[in-house]
C-alpha cells in the first residue's frame, strides 16, 4: 500500500512538473547593439509592457551586441537565430531596398511622432511587406529619428562647395546629396566613429542627436550644422515571421498592442531628454553652428530632388518603385 501511495505521489509530482514546463514563460531573444540609449528605448519599453501584460509569461530578452553584429541582424532574423532585432536600412540597401524610400531627402523637418506614423504606414505597404518577407521578417515598429545633422572636425563651412573632399559617415539619402557637392561617403561602424574622427579616417559624421551623444563626436568636432534637413535613417524593429505566427494569441496580442505605447514613450523621452542634452553638449564644447541660408537650402533641395528620382530609376526594375515613392512622398507632404 505504501508503495502504491509513493508511486501515486511520484506521478503527481511528475505531472505537476510537466504542467509547469508546459506553461513556462515564452522568451524571445532580441538583438541590439551598443548600449542602452534613446535609440533603443522603444524596445526597452516594449519589453516592459509585454512582460507586464502577460504577467511574465512572455518576455523579451534584450542583448546589446551579444547575439549578432548590427549589420547582420536581418540575416539572423531570416534563419531564426533570434526572434527580434533592430537594424538600419542603409546598412544593407540591397537586402531591404523598399524601406530605404523613407531615407530619401524629402527636405521636410517633420516631428518624431509624424515620422513614426509615416514609417508605420510604409511598413504596411504590400510592396514593402513582400520585400521583407524574403528574409522571413515582419516589420514590427519604427525607431523614428530626427533630421540628421553633421558634426565635423574640419574648418567650418562657409559655402556649399566646402563639402568637396569632406569624408562623411552618413546614410544613403543624405550622402546622395552631399556626394553631388563632392563629399566622400565613408563607411565606418557606429562603435568606431569617434576613433575614426580622432585618427582622421573620417572628417565628419551625420547623425541624429542621440548618436552624436553616444559617440561623443562633439568632443573632437569644430562645427555642427543646425538645419541640414535632408532626412534621417530608417532603423526598424523586426521579428521573425515564423516566431510571430507561432505565438499564442494572447502573447501575440500583447506584443502588437504594446507597439503604439512603446513608440509614444520613445518619442516623449527623446524630445524631453535627448535633443536638449545634445544642444547643451554642442554649446559646452564651443562648436561653431553652421546654418544654411535660404539660397543654400534651395540648392540642397534641388540636389535632393535628383537623388529622389535616381532612387526611383535604380529600383524600378525590381519593384514598382515609382508607386512606392509617390505613396511615401504623399505621406511626407501632409
């Protein structure tokens, strides 16, 4: 009898253990890079919200550089090395040509909230969805960035022709315009920008405020632009489509419903903290502020238009680039 009771107790314990295993928390690995900063607050907030809404049953485990190199995050998503990642489209334009449309120089200084709205609508476009599907990826949310501005260690600009020969690290749309003025696009990993400026490998970097703060370009710079207004980078957060489809409905709903709140938090944090810190750092470092005149801005916009048309021509044979461009331009114009 004692043996039967012992067996029954053992079976009950084993069953309880198996039940607990069956209901163990779902954990997704998220590949980021660098350190926690304004740029990653949308993902940080998303992780917090998802865990709270699921009572800890669904967690996002954030890794800053431990899972993949930043320029290989889309590849990692494609074969399921991790379930979620952040990347920038200009890292590999051939892998995600459709979303580079948002990096074109539309010469519009739009708000972060408006940028997020535009990017989300572009992410929903059928042509864009088809493009990212090649990588088994679903675009989850944007990382909206302010207009990029330049910090440089060269002598301050006095005219647009002074861009000639300037070695600049920056995204495609901006560099498309600056290249027409003679600037030289120079690829340097994000983590090496400060060192590259110190050593003279590059003369300047084009970034949003948070990145200038993170890389401390202002520590070695002599001047900074105030109104370049040639766009910014598109750095989305993506998920592995198979992993997303495999989530229990409650977990999937918690993830998707948390996106708007995560973006709102990100925008508020960026506007209230990061932008002001950058302006203060520039002033404290004593950098010369370079503000383009209306005539110079008009010339930049003229060059920007040619860059936009070149983008359409380049990709028209791969997908309906004209239709996607027109759709995106309309979003920026309202």
